[in-house]
C-alpha cells in the first residue's frame, strides 16, 4: 500500500511495510501494562472492549533536492517479534517502493528515528544493505547506546547490524539539525536514548514525523501512558507531550509511524490531553491475513493534508537538545 501526497515542492509517499490485521494485531495489554504506568482497570475503562492495537508500519519516502530519502525502513522479512506467522504480512517496503516507481538503489538516504528492529531491520534483513547506495542517518546517542555494553534486548542484534552494515556511510546527527535539504531533526528522546522526530518543511508546509512517540491514540488521550519499550519512561512522556502540544498549537500535519495506514493526521488539544484526527480516511483497506499484501496505489490531492501542514508559526518545540527554536530562516524549495 502506498499513499502519495505533496508537501510544498516535495513529493511524499507513505509506504506501508505491513499492516497486520486480527488475529495478528498485538494485544493492548502487552503495550500498556501496570509496570509501564497503566493500571489494568484504567485501560479497560477506556478501550470499550478493544483488545488489540491496529499497528501499522508506515515508512515515508520523500523526494528532496538531494535525492530520495526514506524515513525508517520497517521490519524486513523474518521479523523476530511475532514468529513466522506474521512474515507474509510485513517486510513489503520494497514492493511498495516499486509501486511508487522506485528501486532500492534509488534511495539516496535512510533516516532512522531510532534503531529498534521495526524501524531499521528493513534495511538490513538480507544480511547486506537492502539500499546499496544509500547513506544512513541516526542520532549520535542512539548509535552510542546500541554500540555500548549497556544495550540489551530483542532490538540489539538489528541495531548493531545496521551500524555495522552502513559503516562509514552512517552519519551521526544531533537534535535540531537540518541533516538534508528540508529535513530537520527534532528532539524526542526517551523511547530510546536517541529517539528523534523529523520535521519536513517546504514552502511553508510542514510535516512532523513522530516515530514511536506514540503507538495508539490512547497515548494522546493519556499522554503520560508509556509502554515497556520506552527505555526512559519519564523522558518519553515529556517528549510526547511537547511534540503533541507543538503539533496541536501549530496545526501541523503529523505522520505517525505505527498508527493505521497511512498514519497521517492532526492533533487537537482536549483539556490537559490531546485527540487524534486521522486524515485521508479513504485510504485503501489492508488485505486480510494471512494473504500477502497486494500493492495498491493511491495518489490523491488532499486539500486537508496541505491545510494541516501549512505554516502558522515558526517555532520548534525546544526541549533538552534543542539549541535554537527559530526555524524561520531555513532553506525552502
Ligand atoms: Zn516502532
């Protein structure tokens, strides 16, 4: 599945690496646990019988003046997390790229929001770089953490594989840097030490890619709810609140990696919390499990998309790693 839309002069395509459907959706109770700060009774009170997450894997491909940029790369085949049953449903990023008219060798740069396997393994699962001519970008703290003895858990192998395979082509960035034309890093650490949101901006239109800042709209209505995958829950919640407030107050178009395809929407304030308004609700349905996904092109000019991303102000949300919030003088195309 792909979903194409313009952002200023940039051509963007959300490319799904997979959208598992029941029974392969992960249980809500695995993501929101008492240990991660979500009492079971509170979860039950707001889920209204829903027991699973509609977890998508929405990679974003952007044609910039410096070439094709891919934000996160999906799971790849042979995903470690759920076993072989789910494999036909994921790892279809390169199929979607082909539907969009691109080959893997056309990708000039891969930008990682972080190095968890469901974001990095799509670039490495073959044991060699899936994007043979691409450079890679990851936060310096992310690379340092996964390279250190402190790193453990199921994401370690794929993180180190990405670091190893990209080698000298892996660029370490800081927060609040324009790492590529129209591509700026935004501090959102906590989920991992170098977790980074990405702001795309062109001709006054902006798109905020939030990575794993939230998995489900429940984390907008309950922004302090964390998951077991947040390495630093306190910092993760703080980053989430800051990003959501920024997105709401400036009516940013938001790309949410894990929300149902295509994961595009806007955020509104609701008291001390937020709500999610998905855009492009006419997006094509994902295929039924266990059939392999069938690529479906969807190219639309959606006025709501452009309106949501249009600049209303020119401040970035600041944060621990944000040295300069003024983005008004940055290059546009
Ligand atoms: Zn993820």
